[in-house]
C-alpha cells in the first residue's frame, strides 16, 4: 500500500490483505482518509517492481524531484511502500542538481516508456545512432533508477484520470509522436517492442 495526501493506494490487492471489511474498519477510525482501489495502478506497480527489485538496496537514500508533473507524483506513490519494505528514505528536491548535496545513494527519475520510445523514433528519423535515455546510469557519481521505464504515459493518465493535455510535456509538433500514434494502430504493444529491440541492440553493441 502507498500512503500519500490522506489517500491509501492499494497497489497490490493480494499482498496488502486490505479487505473491504478492513477498509471499513480503517475508515471508521480515520474518516478523513480515502482508500483508492485501481486495477491500472496495480499494473503500474507490478511493472515498476521488476525494475526496483533489481535497482534498490535496503536503507538507501533515494532522491526524487518534487511533484512537478503527474509522472513525478506517480513515481513517489510507487516508491512510498519501499520505505517500509526496504527501509529506504525518500529525499525530495526541486531539481536533480539538489541531489549532490543531500548524501544521496540513488536518483529515481520519472522517465516513461513513451519518453524512451519517442526518443528512439526521433533518432531513427534523424538517421543517427540510437542512444537510450535510460542507458545513463549515473549523475555526478550517483546511481540513476528508472522505475517508470516500462510504463506507458496513458496508464498513468488513466489512473489519475487526467486529460491528454496534461499527459504531454510539450504541445510543440513532434514527428516521433505522430509516427508512434500511427504505428500503435497497426502493431500491438508497439512501445514495448520498440524499446525491447533497441535495448537488445544496445546491449549487443556493448558486448562487441
């Protein structure tokens, strides 16, 4: 479960053991709280956990940029249970540069699957070498973690019930976005397939 802003997010129904009866008892005692049950949030957390299980260590100090976007907020909600699970400490700052003076072990970034795929398509359209945004593993000697790298923006927007205008960082015309929208109408799971292919090619190139 994630607890934030007087909301209890059920991010794994089976492991939370937060039945309807327990929810009723909880709300009787804490009437100013709200319990949020969302299947899409559970999908988001399940994908994020695959990254976090390989990236986090117990008692780590994880830096997160304050909630400037809905993706920063989603990142915090996903990480919040790990304070109890792994004993991590979440350190907030206004900008990634703040992490240098806060004795930080890792920095969690809100890079989504769409961000990575749009970047790949942009490089292909330019005819230049593909470099994954998530291939950067350090910032000023601090480890970088990408919990949202397998999560489409649309999932986060659907969970938080926000419109398409709030899902995009920029309204500037971007051919890579148009191409991605075209491809997703033809090829199932196009984002995942493009990312997996680029990741595989990147790993193979490093081993040559």
